[in-house]
C-alpha cells in the first residue's frame, strides 16, 4: 500500500509541476544570461607580438540573449608596460586576426564594462569566434590575447540545449517537465540554456 501511495504522490507531483510549467509557458520569454570565460597570455599573440610576453590575464563575460548586452570584467598582469588599448575582436578562431568588434575603454585592471552588440556579433560570440586583445607600446598590435569561450556546465551537471520557442517560453516548460521527470528518476539537472532558433 505504501508503494502505491508513493507512486501516486510522485505522479501528482509531476502533474502539478507540468501544470505550473504550462502556466509559465504562456508568459513572455525571459532573458538568459550566458556566461563566457577568457584566458589570455602571450603565446596566443605570438603571431603579432614577436618579442613574446610573460603577461597573462583572465576574464568573465556575460551576454543577455534578449537585449544583446555584454558585460565584462577583465584582469591582466605582468605586461611589458601599461595597456595602451584593449578590444574584443572577431570573428576569428585562435591564431587568426580579425577586426575590432567592441572597444574596452577601461585600461586599468580590473577592467569592467558593457556594450550592446548586434545579432551577427552575438552569433559570432556564441560560436567562440571572439577574442580579447590587450595592446602595449612594446606590442601595439597586441601583447596578450585570449578566446572568449562559453563557460563550461557545472561539474557533475547535465547541460541541456533546448530549442528556443518563438517567445512563448516553451523551452522553459519542457525544461521543467524534463527536470521534474529527471528528479523523480533521481537524476540531477544542474544547467540549461535556450538556443536561439
């Protein structure tokens, strides 16, 4: 009898969560904050800074996928001198040079800033085709550089890429139902993101 009661409670819980998901799916889509990381060093700039560099840097970048606003915090150290310029460049993979996409005005680490980007820039950023370049007098084309890559899912977590629905929040509903089913099965779902259609 306890087993039947337990199964009935789980089914009711799943139905309640599904009902809540359907109620939530009728509202507007909410923004996802997509996180990126940047690891900068001299070897990534050696094709333009022939003298080499002991400099290193790192950073975090976030993208609001509805407003296309990016926010960043970047740090660097051990450069040959003060930074004279810094930019996000793209589209380009590692070792390939590209045009400036966004200027980084604050040249004193930690550099904090934000900017709005267009849909093409967003697609390139999501594809891992942007990099940060820190320029110095010794290496005016760039002393250290690092690709802007999406942050990995939490350790031990499952990352679900769900197709975006046309503003109806459908991916949220599917995530809640899938997450509830996974929870009932004893599986932890720790991360997800909506993928633009």
